[in-house]
């Protein structure tokens, strides 16, 4: 069994005794059935990871002693930014989870004209906290030691107010993956929600500098499209293959 990985928000250092998050305690004890003395890996999202040993674990609490620091990094050389139209529950979670697994460095949830999710300030804050948990869990699973940045939820028009380098997924677009120019810096990928982007939004994205990218002859769901596009971009420019 691979050594369990646990994200711990606080700064870590060899020799420190760390209280484990409640969710990690449940998983280690009830699912993996580990006992004190078992090896785990801790990471704080700032880079590198910390081999550690469980020193206490019961139904309610757990702790681990940090043994060392490993500088190992698994970040992509390609700085990908997923700009995702906010979608319903599990679809948005899936898109974020897979973006993390595929190496996205930044995730920007945007509100679009056809989006079906309506968020007041309280719900927006709740979704933001939930997505932070999705990102941390995906990093635990995928071996990443740096948490991708999660930007605040914002209107798409606000994000498009500045010039951008990247692409907007458009079933009617005229640019294929192989025709995109290799970026010198960060590359943004804009994906619409369940209802897609309007013609005006696609035009605004093009005006901001985004290429109108077409991913083959089939229309992909909002949760499938970023997975396919990010994988293709990582294969062409990044560290897949």
C-alpha cells in the first residue's frame, strides 16, 4: 500500500509533533486501519513533503512526528490556469479534482450568463471552502506538494478585463491544439458551464487574446472538457508523455 499522504495547513519542520486534521484521522483509522508507529507523509502545500510517524491515533484524534524533509517536487513546467464556469455540485468538483491531478497551477471559478448556479455571498464562501478541500484531497491523491491557487469566484467579464494568453473552448472554433503557439508564461484555459458560453462571451474572450479552441468533432460536457484539454496541453507542452 502506498504511504498515506496528509495535507496539514500549518508550517511543518522535522522533529515537530503535529495534530492531524479530523478527516485524516477518520481515514487513517477507520478506512486504512493504521496504528501508532505507521509511516505517513505530511505536506503543507508550500513545497516538499515530510515523512512522519504516527504517534497517536484513536476515533477522535491523531498525531504524527515529523521525521525529515524531502524537497521532491512534482509540478508541471507548464503553468496552466483553468478558468471554469461555475457548474452544479459534483460536476464542478470533478472538474477541479481532475485539473489538480493534471497539474493546473491556478483555478478561477467564474460566473457566466448561462450558469445555472446562483450564489449569494454566504453560499459563495461555502463553495470556496468546499473547493479548497477538493484541491487538498486531489493533491494528497496525486502526489502534489504545492496546492494550486484557488481564485475568488468572480464574473467572467471581470476576469476578461485584462489581456490574456490562452484559449477558450468553443465547439465552433477554428483552432486545434496543434495550432496553438507555445506560451512563454502562464496559459489560461476558459471552459463554460453546463449551458456553455454565449456568443458574446466567446467574442469577449477572443478580444482579450484567447484563441477559440476546438477539441474535435464532439461536444464535451463541462466536467469532461477541461480534463481533455488539460491532458492534451500537458502532452504537447508539459510533462505528460
